[in-house]
């Protein structure tokens, strides 16, 4: 019981710091909530479901490895492969969204038009093509698709620290130990994700970011892109 208590405490602390120091666990949700103008409830649900998928995929892989007797080194190789796959998925999604955001910002740039009226009088006015060319169904489709893209990427993304934590209870044939370590690690990971995302999202409401609405999609894409690059090349 003393060994299990120590292991559970380690799972809690590792789950917390692994999530806190991994910007990919929360930055994509924060920036997409801003660019998509998600409600706090929607932001919480997307983060929660993605976090659960993120943790459960590694738990299932770890338990399958225990049952099938797969070596830990092989499981870690699989998790590493999944990590690279998720990082490249974030990079690709961020790059595509960044380019789309730049294109949208360019189309929304204010410009002047001169109109000549009968009687040789005329006037100029400033406008953009945001409502002229952005079809409502295109916007709705993007809003509905983005949460599912994030969810899929997070299901692909592994919880690398979880596999080593399962070694000891697996060696002791302790199913209760496997259950509690997985539960505590997963719970702390998801709660930390939710806490950071909701706190930062609430904080951004006090900032005058709506003045930069024209660029918010490009900034969101760039943030997700650099998150993926940081994971792949810096190991964050």
C-alpha cells in the first residue's frame, strides 16, 4: 500500500507538470476558442473530450501491452511514433489554418470605392469584402469541423510518461494499481488542461483583442503551427 501511495503521488505530480509544461495541451484550444468565438461551455466540452481521448488512448495501449506481454521498450517506441504523428498533424493543421487566415485577412482589408451619381456628383466609402465573399455555409462548416480535428489530433497524441508509471503495478500483477495509477494520471491531466484553458480564455475576455479580428485566424494558425514545431523539434 505504501508503494502504491508513492506511485499514485508520482502519477499525480507527473500528470500535472507534464500537462503544464506542454503548451500543445492547451494553446490550440485557447486560440481556436478565440478565432471561432466559442462559448465558455463549448470550449470546456471540446477540451474535456480531447483530453479524455488523449489519455484513454495511452491507457488502452498500456493495458493492451500488459495483457499481451509486450515489452516496455516496444510500447515506448509506439508512443514515440504516435507523438511524431500528432506533432506533424498539428503542424499541418496550423499551417493550413495560418494560410487560410492570411487569405481571409487580405480579403477583409479596408479599401475605398468611388461612386459617381447622376448630376456628376460622387462620393467615396471604405468597406471590405468580409460579407460579400465569405459564404455562410463555409464558415459554419469550418466551425463544426475544427473541434473534431483537434479531438482526432489529441487521440493520436500520446501521454509518454504514463507507460513507465505502469511498469511497477504490471510487474506486481496488480490490476488495482494499474487502475488507480491510470485514473489519477488521467484525471490530473484532464483537470489541468481544463483549468489552464478556461482561466486563460476568461483572461483574454478582458483584453481588447477584438480590435485585431482581421488577423485572429492567422495568429491562431501560427500558434498551433509553432506548438507542433516545438513538440517535434524541442520535445516539449
